[in-house]
């Protein structure tokens, strides 16, 4: 069933009207009608509102029952894959060279946040031409008991075990990770899988052993077979999946958008990435050395014993948790032994789930925000966790609920309702900022170009984001280009006093438009992204492909954006006198914030009017250290709304701690730092009844009134 | 000083937020609403020709205290506008938010004619306590509303410092001082320091520059700190002169906020062991007595110098000159 069918069915089942739903969501009845018929799809934000109205979860509405079991497995198919599929381990090279870890895996430090960024970016890059929205799903699966055993059986983990043991014994860092993973597996009998799927992307197209998407992902390391507008420069993106597996093991199932050798659905291959290792030879004669990588598939009859992809076996796909939802093209990756490489502690799947949701939100909100007319954004993202078949948590990532101010930025831009200055609350300012792209000398050369990026700024509103302004998220600017991923998010320093707090985002390259200048800028910025894709800097690729001026161009771009932001958010100067700041700064008149005097001060005062209408108070006074004993007079005055407070007279003052009383004067004991006394006022000196005014209790040197 | 209420009052803060202001129906750009001071700067508008301002406000009080303290019945909120120049007092009751406890909203309609110069806007939370209605249990910080009739208050800023060619001046009476480098005018509502742009070389010496030669920097600092020190001394004296004594013989703070702030800023430096009220009494007494007045002035001069940092800049200036001499010596 699809979204529209679930919506239609549930609406009918609950007996609610189309008009009521339209009113609750804030769209027209006609739009709801189109949603029901399937002519239009509601955006993530609107889905959230519809779900709230119907009292169901947004994820259920979008996807239905995801944890439900698939169609029953055909035993013949199961027998077939068990007979056909094997692990093929690449032997060590004849020159005895050793690769002690996957080079690509070490090229960047990363945790789950990096995984979210890389996979999200790859998914968007691989969207089919003409696909308006691509779907990403992240599923954390925890297995134990029989489900674990069946899974390990299906991927022939037993055959892998000796290799993993051997690899875990070397002294490399990667060996420690493998050892740890095996330890948890043996001791706890528990395994975490992370499935990363996309729907609406191209899938692993291309031949088995020649250039193509498939080859790039499955067989090569540093290969990025992507066209001009793609996100990753070096293809290191995909290796992050292997880096997030304790065993370096990822299984893959893909439906292709373009048939390969007449086949399209269920292209299955597994890849293991181990360092060089040795095992006792099968024939008992010495040791066999292995380069490290291994593949799971059927033996290629023309190239024995190499394994190649295995097509169209539903049983294999079901048994290894890689069943796809429908036949739409795209790829599903299953990270076996998923963990966060940047964290020292083992995390629960709930923690990993939350981290993924947070990272997807932070890095992809521009792509996830709904577009004009309530259409879904460039990408939708779902994160789900299940434990032995039961769903534990699921979240449709919706920036409009987690970061509404940012969603507002993009929406105003897409709806074209931006303004030039921040006038009303909610205004979004749009300005153009120049990036001078240097002359390109590498492939596809061009002259220097002037690109106009778009800056969007809105004032941060206190209530909106739920938490208070002082923390985190305000006064920062996010930067993105055509990939719609936030490359970097930085604070803006040096704002003049009194500037309004704000949120800002820069849309550069293809995110700003589709002119030749925009494309040139996008290409430049892509080249300027290091493997982590987390900033723009002069990388080797930039030095190689562009004439001088790249550093200056990037620095100037940064400075221009900051200057524009400062101008937009600062307030008009309070004084127009044009004298030099050097003099004005010495003539500032501000109420003093701290009390720097060294004198007796009332530390605490408690009391109430008593039955006879007298004020009865208990006062503690703190004293600075000095040799001469302090003498002071307590005063109690009745507060008035305007004018001076009215002093009243004491009937009695009684010392309680470390002081003596003489008439109206308290003398502190020598060396005392705190004194305490009680006082009762003379009610006939009160200007009004005691219960009718506030009592201002102070200690003074000059009493201020005749007794 | 600590204030005690004869009944339980709010411990947490009452907050007044201005969400929107409309001038004769048109929205006021948010640039004029500054929650940090807090202030609504009507005076910065291009035209003063408007009739009515509608100020939308939200008032919140600590919800936990409001809902759980049984002694307070029927807590409400109202907004008070006070303008002591025009003697206007306005009280606007607010509506309680049906969905959120301890939250009220409303609109204050302000006639331009009812205000002059400066006014304040604050929220007050009254409740019925022990059967007595309208007892104030808490209030918010006061917002400043500034109007075009008066120059901006120097408080939270600095006094106006303006370049004028004294010789050509016709309106401020500065032509009489055309040979002087600067002149201080201590108008009660608008204190200002005028710098003579006709004084040869003064603008390059005092103007803001990024880099200066050491000797020039020393001279620049020395000149500006002396001008500022003199200004503080003069401001203190006129502020103290503005203190009147009431019927009980007690001194009262001056009417102008900047004068109060000048006194309160320098008192801790002049009388380090007296609180503001006591310092006012002491200073007023000193001013009147023969000997005391000399002593007050003796304490005032270093206090003003410390306020502007004379010693620090002098030390720096001397070091710069020494460095300069070294450099010159090295060249020879």
C-alpha cells in the first residue's frame, strides 16, 4: 500500500472529513483530494500534521508496517543460494606486498555523523535524472538468538571466521577493532546491523569488471565514478560504510535503473575489507597469504574462483535483511557489526538512532525542507530501529519541527517571499554575495568567473526553537552548494553590540542557480572540499586545476558573507554624533553593574508584619574585613511608587549574633564578618499600615531621619 | 538593601516581551525594538508625525510559583506606562492565555500626544492576597520608550561627541570659543562635548585611525584622556549641584537619569566604604561646608582620572616615547 492509500483508508476508517483534515493541516480541500488519489505526495512537514490529526505516527503513514515479515521464503531459492554463493578471498600478490588496512578507510576520521553525511550525499548524487525526491532509509537492526544464527548462516560467517581471527591478531589498529567485535559476538551473542537504503537512485549499474558505478563501489577503493555534478571528489564517501563495520563487512542488494546484461532486480554482492593476513593452507601445506579483500557471490564460470554478483534470489535477500520495499531502483547496503568508530564506548541502537537523526537534520535540512506548494523536498529520510523483529523507534527526519527557523529560511527562498531588510518578525532577507571563481586550467578549462551566491538571513525568535536563545544555535551561518548538504556551519564573531540574533545560510554553486557561472562555482567548491567534505580550502585538486587566486577567492567570499550579515542584523546607531570612538569610549555612561564598595551590606532579611501591625524582621549583615569595628544604623523604609521611600522608627533592636546595640546603632564585634539582629518597628510612625507597603531594609552610616 | 513584602511575593522573574509595534497601523521594523537595553526607539523613526502606537506584549511569570502558591488568588497582569515629563500614567490590563498558565497578552495603545521625551513601560502582576485584591506580587524590568522631543538618553551609550566648526557656529554659542579645541556643554537633557573641527590638526590627532606612530599615539591618548577626565569631573559637579534637599533635610537624587548614573558611577571611587544613599548625603554635606568642599574635590579628581584610565594610558605613553627615542637613536 502506498501513502495515499493509507491516508485514504485511515480517513475513512476514522470517519473524519476531508475538509476537517484540510483545515487542520492548513491546505485546501482540493490538495487533500489530490493526496488521497495519489496525484500529489504530501511533504514531510505536512505528513507530520496529517499524522497528528489522525493520531498515527508519521513514519507509519509514509511507509506502513516496516517490520512486518515479507512473503514466505521459497525453500528452493534458499537451497539455490546456499549451493551457489561463496566467499572469494583475493590472494596476496606474488611480490609479497602487504596491505595492512584499507587505505580509503584511514583517509578521514569519522563517526556516525560522517556516515550520515557521506551516505546522504551519495544518495542525493545518485538520484535518477528527473527524480524530484529521493528517499533515504537508515535501519538499525539488533539480532540475537536464532535470528542471529540464521543471519550468520546465510552470509556464511563460519567461513569468514578464520580470516577474521587471523586478521585480528596483527598489531594494526584495525585488528583491535575486529578483535573487539568478535569478542562481543562471542560473549553477548548480539550483533548490530545498519541498513542504508535509497529509493529513486540509480542503483549499482555497470558491468562486473569494467568502469561503472558497480565496479567503483564494489571492487575499487579510491574510485569515484561520478559525473560533473556529483558530491564526492575521491569516492572516499562509500568507504565510510566499511569503516563503520567492526568486521569491515558490507552486504549489498540493488535494483538497477539501467539493466545490466538484461537483468535489473536483486543484484546481490557482499564485500569484506580485511588487512593482509595468513592462514594455514587448506591442503595442509604451509600458510596461504591473503591480500585482504573478499567478495560474496556466485563463482564466475569464466573467471574462477572470483565471485561475481548473484541476481534475483528473494530468499537470500530476505534471510540477510536486505529485502527492498518494492521494485524502485536504488541500493541497499547492510553494514554488519555496525558501530561508531569515533566513540570509545559501545552504544545502544537507541543512541545510534538518535545520533543519525541529529546528523541528518543538521547536515541535510536544506534538502529535507518542503518545497513550494507543500511538495516534498529533494530528499526524505527515515531512521528506524528494530530489535529481533520488533520496531523500537522510528523517526521521519523533519527540519520544520526540529529547526523551524532554518526551515523558514529555505521556504521563504523557494516561495520567493524574501525581503531586503529585516523589518517584521519572520522576515527572511535575501542578498547576493560574490564568489570570484579563478581561471580553471584543469579538465574543462574556463576563464575566471564571477558567481553570485545567495545569502539568507532571518532573525531568531525566542519561543520558536523551544530552548532559550543563549545556548547553541543562533548567530551561525551554514554553507552549502549544489549537493544541498551543509558543508560547514560556523559562528559569526565580532557582531556589533545590540545586533539581533539570527540564523543564516549561504547557497553557493548550483544551489544558487543553473548558469555557467553557477556550475563553474559548484565545481570549484567541490574541488575545494577535502575528503571529509566539511570545509572549503585549497586542496591538491584545487591547486592542480585552478590558476592562482583560489585562497584569496575563498577568503574574500567568507569575508563578504560576514560583512553582509553584520549589516543586516545590526541596529541603527543610537547616537548620530560623529565624534571619534576613541573619545566616546571614555565617556560611556552605563549604570554600574557590580557593587564595588567595601561596606556593610544586608545579606538577608526576613519578616512579616505582626499582629499589632509592627514590622518584625530578622536581618543578617555581611562586613568587609577591617581592624576598626564597624558601626552602622539599620533602616527600614516603606517603599513608594514614586519619590523617596519613607523611613520609620525602630521600637526595638535586639542583637542576635556578634554585635551589640546602643540606641539605633549596631556595633559589630571586632573581626566579625557577619552579624545578625532582629528589629521591631514603631507602628505609630508608619505612614500606612504595615501590611500595605513593602519594607526596604538597609544599613546606613547616616540614619537619614530623626528618632 | 533588601525589599521585604508583607506577604509572599514572586521569587522568579516576570518578563515583558514586545512582540510587535504598529505605528498608525504600519508595522515598526524590528530594528527599533531592542530587547537588550530594553528600549523601543520611537525617536529613531524618520518622521515624528504619527498619532498612535499599538504595542503588542507578552508577559510571563514563573508558572510553577503562580500555579502552586495558594496564598495568591486570581493572579493577573497589567502593563503600566509612565511618562513623568507629561505626567501621563496608563494602565492596561492583559488577557490570560487560555492554554498556558502564567502567560498574558495584550496591546497597549499609546497616543503620541500623551508622551514627551521619554517614558517607561513595565509589567506588573497583582493578585488577591489574604482577601485583599490588587496586591503587587511581582513586576518586570522597565522598557524605555524614547520620543523625538528629546535627544537620546546618553545612558547605555555615551554623551554626544560632535565635530563642529566653532567659528561658523550660529546656534550653539560656540563662536565665542573659536580658538579653543573643545567645549563641554552640560545641558540637563542633552549633555554634549563639542570638538572644534576648525582647530588646526585636532581631527588627525583625535580621529579614529588604525595605526599611529608611537609619539603620535602617546599624544593622542594623552589628549583624549584629559578631555574625558575633565568632562567626568564637570559632569559630577553639575550633577551634584542638581541635588535638592527635601523637607526632612535629606538630599534627593537629580531628576535626569544620566546625572544619577554619573553620581552612582563615581561615588564608589570617591567614597569606597559608603553605599549610594550615604555617599549622596556625605557629598551634599561636603559641598555645603567650606573645608569639606575642598576635600570632595581632592577625591573627585583622582576618581575621574581612574574612571577614564589616565594612569594606564600615561604609563603606556611614556613607554611609547621611550621606544620612540630608542628607535631614533638606533637610526643615528
